[in-house]
């Protein structure tokens, strides 16, 4: 029973590291792909959405 907290701690840390790694890989993949939508909060994302709206409206 004394080893249970150690096992749980290492399992939690391992899960957090694996989740962070997977998230970083997905982010890098999206950055390389030019077809994904950018955040509306960024300057280039806002400009992209305004251009798309002008094309759709016109």
C-alpha cells in the first residue's frame, strides 16, 4: 500500500507528458497545413474571415 501513491503520481505525470506531446504534435501539424482556419482573435485570422465574408456576400 505504500507504493500506491508513487504509482499514481508517476501515472499522472506520464499521462500529462503524453497528452502534452500529442497536443504539440497536432499543433505543429496544423501550423504546417495551410488549409486550417486561423483563430478569429489573431490579426491574420480576422483578415482571412473578413475576406471570406466579402467573397461570400458578393
